[in-house]
């Protein structure tokens, strides 16, 4: 079996504990933005967002990941208050309606705090706690789960996986100093962030090397440019390419996959789990 290893028994996020090793968890993407690369503008209205979240749970999502600021290449940053206005009303509704954890894709401590107050459970930070010095403290204070993603402002590396591990070690030091427990942490290698096509493919190919840190891994490849570049396909036609990355990512040890097409990727994950997670 590729990539199977022992790690923490659970991923803890406030009042949820997700057992690790038995199956792959599906994180459904819900962008509350006008400019995200795939579904920007589709779910800006709170009611549309709530309906989409409920639909994704019906399709098999184990976590709903809300984003109030696009992180696509060339995105235009928004201020914290704008992000809060987009995210918090939806969190408040979903905290009442959902029976799965709610994740917030943000780099800002102020946004994280308001979302956690509203009932969110996980902070998903594309800068691995290394941009806003207060984000780790807020996450620790609320016992939130934290997705620590690797990122870089350039594509120049001395040793790709070694440099990614070094980045994570710095993030984990920040988490520990803020009182975040290890069972609340997961790692995301940051496919599509600070990496060119060859580096994205190499990161996927060497994913199991991240097991040295002993933490669960989240993989986010859904509809991304590496699929489009390899297959020469637009965003709306990247389902099969995404499925290939999800299946191989699980085989190399991913515990969570972050996806747009929940129903299809749930089926891919269940089939792959049947092969690589056999008792």
C-alpha cells in the first residue's frame, strides 16, 4: 500500500473529532466571492450558499470550507470587514443547519475570530500561520482545527520537499507557542501556490515524504491549473484530471481532499480507500 502510515488517532476541531486512517474525508469548497477561479459569483447570496452547502453534505461532504477572499493567481485582496460580511452570515446559518464541521479559508485573525464566534470549527490558512501573527493565537483560544498550508512568493527552491518541510516546521513552532494541540493540526502541501507545473507534479509524486512530520495531510487539487496545463482543458472540463490527482493523493497518504465536485470525488475516494486502506 502506498503512503499508509501511523499518525494522530483523530483530527480535533472544537466539538468534533474525526478518526484518522479509516477513510478519506471530503472537504467541499464553497466560495462566497465574486472572483474565485472556478465558481466565483455563484454563491454570494447567503441563501444560495446555504443551499449549496446542504447539497454538498447530501453528496458526501464531511467538511464545508467557506472562503470570503479569492486566492486564485492575480487575485485582488479584500479587507477584513468585507471578508467578514461575506462569511459570518453564512457561518451563522450553517452552524444551525449542518452536522459537519465548518472550515474558514482565511489568513486574517479578525475574520477567524468572528467566524469562530459564529460557530466555525476549522481555520484553513494558505500562509500556514506565518502572515498574521495573531491567527495562531485566535485558533488556539477557540480550540479550532487548523489546516497549515505551504506557500511561497516565488518558485525557487534549494530542495523542494526539504524546503516545504522546513516551512511546516516553522508553522508548527508557531502553533505550539500559541497553544494549538497537535491533534488540531493538518498539513496542506499547497498545490498551485508558489510552485510551477513541474514542482506541483513533483510535490504530488513525493507527497508521502510529508509523513515525516506525523500529521494528517490535506490535498487540494480540484480543477486547478496543473490539471488544465497537463490536459489542455478549461476549468469546467477538469473532472477526470482532478479524479486522478485525488486517487493518487489518497494512495500516497492524503487524509482529506478539498474538492468542488463532491459527489464524483466522494466516489473516487471510497473506491480508492477500499484498495489502500484495507484492514
